[in-house]
DNA sequence: TGATATATTCGGCATTATCCGAATATACTG
DNA sequence: CAGTATATTCGGATAATGCCGAATATATCA
C-alpha cells in the first residue's frame, strides 16, 4: 500500500500549498510590472529540487515552448533565474531560481536604475549648457530647477553605488543601528 | 525692441533645454513601467513656477483632457504630483510636481511594496499550514523553502519600515559611515 | 436650488503586449 | 559533416493599454 492509500490528501495538500504560493508570486510579478506568467514560471523553479529544462517548464506550466523560452530570457536579464548547462546533457539548458531577492534588487539597480540615472544626468548637463549664461529670468529659474534635480541625481548615484556593493546582512546591521539611534 | 529682437535665440535655447529634460523624463517613465505621457506631464509640472490646472496641462501637453485627468490621478497615487485647490478658484484643481524622489520612493514602498509583502507573507503562512505535520519528504522540502522565503520577507518588512521612516539625509549619512567602515 | 464651471467616466479606435504553433537556427554527438 | 535534440525567432490571433471626444457627474456660487 502506497502513500496515497494511507494518507489520501497528502498530494492534494502539497498541491494546495504550492498553488497558494504560485498565486502570490503571480500577483507579485504584476505589482512589479511583469506579466503573471513570469511569476508562475519563477514559482515552479522556486519549488524545484533540481534545475529544470525548458521542456520540464513547458510540461509543468502548460505554456508553449516559445513562451517559456522568451520568459526565461527576460527572467535571466532580471537575474531572477540562472541558466546552467549540465555536462553530458548537450545543448540542453537548465534553469534555477535565484532565491535571494536582495541580489536581484541589486542587479536591477546596477543595470536599469543606474543606466536611467546616467542618461538623466547627461540630459541635465546638456540642458544646463543650453541655458548657461542666458540673460533671462525664466531661463535662470529653469536652470535652478535643473541644478537641484542634478544634485538629487548625484546623491542617488552614490546611494546606488553603496547599495550595490553591500551585502544585505551588512546593510541590515547598519540599519538596525539607525533604528536604535 | 524686445528680448527676441535683441537675442533671438533665447526662447529657442530655453525651449531646447526643457525639451531635453522632458525627453529624459519620458524615458525614465518608461524604465519604471509608466507610459511616456506620464513622464512628459510630470516634466511640465516640474518646470512650472506655479501649480497648473488641468486645462493648463491640456494646453501645454496637447493631450485630451480625459487623458490628462486619468494621468493626474495615477501620478497622484504614486505621489509624483500633488493636487491642490486654490481659494476662490472653485472646484478647479491645481497640480504641482513632487521634486523629492526620495519621498516618492518611500511612498511606493509604503503603498505598493508593503502591500505585496504583506499578502505574500499571508500566503506563505497559509501554505505552511497546509504542509505542517505532513509526513512526506517532498512536503518537508517545500516547507523548508517556504520558511526560508518567509524569513526573507520578514527581513524585508523591517527594512521597509526603517526606510519609510528615515529622511534621505539621515540615511545618506548612515550609508556614508557604512562606506568608510 | 439652478446655473455654471470643472472633473470623471465611458465606448471606441489604434497601438502594443502576450501567447501560440510552425519554421528556422544552433549546438552537440557519432 | 550529417543527424538529432534543443532553442530561438517569426507571423498571426487575442487581449490589454493608451488615447480620444462625447456624455455624465460633481462641486461651487449666485
């Protein structure tokens, strides 16, 4: 007699538990501007004991292979999943979930935010050059606003530099100190 | 003889400078998952000396009033703009840009992220209940993963609490210390 | 309350995003 | 290098979003 005879609802309860978390991950994906399918695919990898292949994911998710393929590429760019190859498995790609969201966030800062900040700063500098030396009240007021924004972006830049080079533990300890102060 | 005779390109240079910044703001909006129009509308407010009415914004942006109206509501929810009424102006609403992105970020943490974290934690707890006491290897492994995630979300929660209650200056000072350590 | 100025909502059209299956490209193996 | 297993790309169907103008709702003031 096997498990399911002995305790007929084990599988169902396990299934329910996972489904609960997968749903939450779909919602989370939505909040951060990703499509729900990404949340579900991430969740499947999150619960996997071993890296999953594209075909594994296709089977479990019931999405088309093309869908899973592009999703994996996006999730990889976001550092939410990692791609590995396994010796002896040929071209086959395997994916696993990154479970430490802090490093995911750090990578987002490094790649997306940092790039936004840099291009904004370049634009602000160009705008400043256009206005510099203009004998015009309106121009002076614009200039002041632009410089203020530029200062804020400078501070953001250093903040990003610090955040992307600190472990979460280090940061958490420091913030703990802040709370007590 | 007026300004434009004396220095014919003042207006154009001012225009160019603003357009440079507005473009950058449209790109930034895109990066953070908003539509470009939001970036432009925010930019118009950013440069305004005084609060602007819906009709002002319609005129300057050349979007339809309905578009501007819904955009203002969204930007308001994100705390990127503030709505004010002006005594003696009746029902008319006036908008101004929030120039401190740190408070914008704080509000986003408070409203969106905090909510995501809370519902995820609730889901994780429900999932844990489903699995608790199950005599099943797979269930135990799932349980361990869920608990690990739960611990991470707990830490996130306190991090959010701290971040949403500290001024940028305070935080920046602290992080400066971190850098030197 | 009625008149007026303003804001919001709604249906529709155009654009974009998602997802699919088929076709193509790519990497590995013998 | 041919053959095979795998991944990616592409065109098309469907759903979602952005934007509009007209219709409706709401707030203020006489």
